[in-house]
């Protein structure tokens, strides 16, 4: 069955176009929300990793614990060069 597009009422086309444009707008807003949610999740994961890293002992401290004094001294020298000296 072939459809003659000229016989379809203009009101149908207007309704279809309104629905189509509303659907496009809804899809766009939904995609932006999904991207924002993904970004929030990524930043939360990064924040968690940074907190974990900040609370972990330094390599020089771990070397001291393992009684590897040479590596501990090298690590402390590197920390001083990087401006990461421990307080106290």
C-alpha cells in the first residue's frame, strides 16, 4: 500500500513535528543529565582515591618500618626536594 503524502492533513504533520521536537529536547536534556551523573561519579571516585592516598604512609616511613635505612634516606631526600617534609 502506498501512501500519498499530499493526502495527509497538515494538522497531523504539525502534531508529529511537535512530538518529534519535544522528543529531541527530552533526549538532549536526558543525555546532559547522564553526562553530569557520570562526571559526579568520576569525581567522587577520584576524591576517594586522593583521600586514601593522603592518609597512607610515605615510602620513607614504610622503608623505616622494613628497616631499610638506605632506601628510607633516599626517599626522605626526594621528599625534601619535592617539598614534602614531614612536620615534627
